[in-house]
C-alpha cells in the first residue's frame, strides 16, 4: 500500500472548518460578535449549534447570554461547536464554568485529492437527490433528522453532487459532496442496513474523489464520531488523516426557563372555562370547570417510566424535563395542601393506563387526568408544543376557585420546587 498523500491545510484548520459549515447549512442564522448562531430543528449538531471560528466582541459573557436567548426563543438548549481553532481560546473551559457539558468527541479528517483511478462503474452522480438516494439516506438517520434533512439538503450550495452506488438496479450506498475554497466536504455517506460491508461506501468515496478532481478541488474533508471505529477504519484505509477535532458543548435544559410566547395570556379570571370531562387515574371522570372550592390544576407534558425511551429531541427542549420531580413536589406537600381544603389534579396528554402506572409508582395522593384526545387542550386553548406528529401540553399550573381561574403560573421554572411556589402564592392570596 502506498503512503497517503500529505494533508493540505493541517495548519489552517479554520479553512477546512468553514468549508464544512458551508456544506451543511442552517435554516436560520444570526451573527453575535463574530460567532454564527445556527438553527434548523431536527437532530443535526452542525446546523443547530454556534460556529465559534471568530470572536470579536467586547463582552464574552454578554455574547453567550445573547446566544442563549436566541435558543430560548426556539425553546431549545444552547449548543456551541468548539474545535481546535475556536475563539476565544479556552472556550470549552469557559462554557464548563457556566454549567455546560461536552458531548462525544468528533474528528475532522482530510486528505489531498489524488490522481489515482477508482473503479466507478457502479457509481453515478447528479445535482439532485434521486428517490432511491433519499430512501437510503433517510432510512439510516433518526426521526428528528428525517424531519429536517429535506430542507437542509435543499439549501446545500453548489457545486455539489449526490452519489449512488447501484448494483443490479438497487441503490446500496449514497453520499453527498460539496466544494468551497478548493475543499470538497463529504457528507451523508450511508449504506442500506442489509447491504453493509459490501464495498458500497468505499466505492462512493472513489466516485467522490473522482468528481472532486474533475471540479478542481485539492482537498477532501469529512467528519466522523471518534467512537465510530468502522467508519474511521474505512476512511483511514482510503487515505484520510486527522487534522482536528471538535465537541458540542450543551447547556443544561433545566437551567433555563422556556420562552413565554404569550399563548396562555387568555387564561385569566375573565376566561370562561368550557366544560370537558376527562378520564382519571382513579377511574372517576372529572370536569375541572365544575369543581367547587379550590383546585390546583397541574398541566405537564410527559412522564417517563422504566424501560420507556423519552420522545425524540426531549433533551434539547426547554421545559420538557422535570415532570416527575414536579409531581413529587406536590405529593410531598400533600398534607399541607389537604389541610387547607385544596385539591390537586394533574393533567397530561398521556393515556389513562400510563398515568395509572405513574400514580401507583410515585404514590401520588391525587388524580391524574388524561387529555389524550386533546379535547381540553382545544377547548381551553392550552399552550402546547409538537414533536413530529405528537402534541404535548406545555408545563403550566392554574389555581381554580369554583371553576374560575384565580392565577396562572406560566412558564413553570424550575419544576422541582414549583409546588412550594404555588402554596406560597395561595398563602399570600387567600380566597
């Protein structure tokens, strides 16, 4: 095996990084003191993180706060992409001091475009993704990425090419390449699950290098998770070498309150509460608008249980986590609440069966209502959010007195101590 050609720009990683960012664009961007805030939704880190290649601001803390505010407006936790050439130096340590944590390490690989010939008899490429290309690529990514990928792919800048490896009329593998500043960035290299280890990905790389040479590129570049040993072995054998690394530093979503978009502003004492009966964990149908006396109505999005995975992107959303400690808070104050003649009722869009298991496992001394059909959400116009085709109630608490709204807590933050906040308000506002 001949020795791999030297890697250009080992000392100019910034150019390689810029090419990679251009190759996978974000649907929304904003500039903050040289940094680039990027957001697209879905599960892609690069198009949902801050590019930190340049910083020229006078106040680093103010810049980070501005970035956090931008993400808060999207109800997402902040995410910074920190590489070997990020500015300012030591940004990872600065973020860590603010409570950020790093995700898994990723490697930046590159190689010189060589004039060697590749067997590309089974490779074709074009300027648009074919249905079979999309079927292969979207078939191997998770659901959040499937939602955002079509819009991102439509924004990828030219020159570009979509590659397919086809055998007997079946597309086995796919890939995407773009060129900026003479650097070809390779993306979306994937193979159908049942056709892996049949040489499709290697053939795709050969087609990409052939195209890049024809287009006048001098460098091939790609990114790979450090723990993806199979992909790293393939790329190393093809001649790629590491020229840098990066990590995503993410904020704790529990540290930031969800943004208040005003979609609960109508829930005041003047709002007439429509009558809606909901099933409960105790088996008794309940209509919140008909309850006499004082009721604490605790609306929450979702609770997990052992063996049940969180909804997709749950860790990214502000206000998503925290339902279990919130309900436990009301449970732990149940004696004080009962002594005042106040009832607690919790409400979510999960099924009664799920809520019954929850009530038993957490030993909740109050009912949990199911709005799985969305009747209460629609009738009361409750604030909510969507993930794919699933709708979740936003975290909110209403203090009801004889079927009328006495007070609204929204947004609720932090959930774990919210029960005490509610009792403190009731004590200060007896009725």
